[in-house]
C-alpha cells in the first residue's frame, strides 16, 4: 500500500524492488502460477516507463465510492 498526495510514481529503483519481491515470493512459495502486482494507492499510479510492472490498481475511490449498479 502506498500513500501519496498525488499519483504514485514508480522509479527504476522501486521497480527493481517490486521485481525482487515477486521473485522472493515465487521462490518462497514455489508457485508457477501467474503473479499480479497490484498497487493500493490514494490516487493511483502515474504512467511512465517503470509503471508497466503494475497489472492492476485499487484507488481510494474504489474502496469508498458507492456501487454504480
């Protein structure tokens, strides 16, 4: 989970940290299933050359806005 006053920016170092975490999880669990990096943030993830590691995101509004159904 990340808190930021605006969209969260993933830089090169943080992208590597996420890749290392995925690798460590895969090693620890022995899973061969797909792993999806999901960010839970206040305002989402800013799109840049390092943000493609994130497959999905949950924003604050997703948690507290009433359903549109």
